[in-house]
């Protein structure tokens, strides 16, 4: 196994086990009001473990997440880089995953997860109802405002004002590494985004780079979350080999999972 340097956790984050069910280590926020975590490529590997992700032998699949989180099931979606939000109201896992790029639930003890290999993962939680959401935002999902849609759907499902929600942005490709063509910048501008706030033009290449994490932070603010309710790991998957990166590894890349568990309502 190739050795990797694991990054020191950013301020406000820790490497910790996901839950009582197993040894899976995840990067997690200290402040976020729900059990959660972002997996990486090596800390999830168990010797001779057939339950690991099938793509490259390192990816943590849903069974490993389920066992580690100590829940009955982990629900995921067939992600398509859109803005459909699915609301989970049954604990039974369907025969085939629903299509969408954001998932919301308020069922206590139920875990939801999204996967990414450079795209921006965003987890959300309402600290009072215990409801949670997970969203997957590549540049196409960011373009169609999937994270804003997820925040609004969570607020509606939780019966909460958006100002009560909390969010954390996980490891993702950052502006330093995300070069795009001018047509992508034009697509954001044509869709009404204030793209000049998150499009950069480094001197070295002269080609535009997008800050997708900032773009999704702006969507959370537009949905009504306060600035201090949004945390960010700040980790670039392209530059940090401990995480899978499509830009670095190509089409055979594994996936980083982002998982969050709903809990019971306060006082309930």
C-alpha cells in the first residue's frame, strides 16, 4: 500500500471514528450538530476486507459506512450532476437508488451519504429537529444550485427557519486546481450567478479557475444560513493524495464518501 501523508485537521476539525459500530476514521467537524464524517482513501482500508469499495479496493462503500456508523442502513442516490432533492421518509432501502444529487431525512438513526472525487460535498443539519441533508455539487450541480435547493428542502422538512441550519463543506477540488474553459464561466453568468465572485484568472495559465466551495457557500447564504453557521474543511482533493481526485487520477478513481446521521428531536 502506497504511504500517504495525512493532513493535519483544519481548525475546528478532527480525525475520529464515525460511530460505535467500527473502526472507520473520518474527518469531522467539532461543532456540527449531527454525527457525520468525510472519508479518505487510506484510513478506510481494512486488510482482506471484501466489504470495501469495489472501484479500487480503497473506497469505503455503504456496508462499511453502515457498520461503522452503527445504523440500520445508509441511503445514497444515483447521482447525475443535477439539482433534484430526494426526501427520505422510509427506513427501507429501495431495490434501486433514487436519482438525484441531494438527500434529506428526519428519521432518527438513519444515515445518508453522497460520494465525490473532486465535486463539493455539503452536509447540513438542523440542531433542533435532528433532520439532516447531504448534497453533491460538481460544477454542473453548482450551476443549477443544488446546495441551495438542499438547504431549502431541509428547512421545509424540519419546519425550521433556514437561519437555524448548520452546514459543513467537505474536501473538494479548490480554485488552485480547478481550471475550466471560458464557456463554463459564461454558463454561470448566463444562469444569473455572480460568477465574478468565484471565478479567478491566475497569471500563470491565464485560463479561468472556479472556486466551487465559495460558490456553494454563497448558495447557503442565499438560502438563509448565517455566515458563522457554515464551516469548511478547506482541503483540496487534487493536491492532497489522501483523498480521491478525478483530476489527479483519471476515470478509474475511487470516491470519497460524506455521511451524516439524523438524530432525535431535542426534548423528544
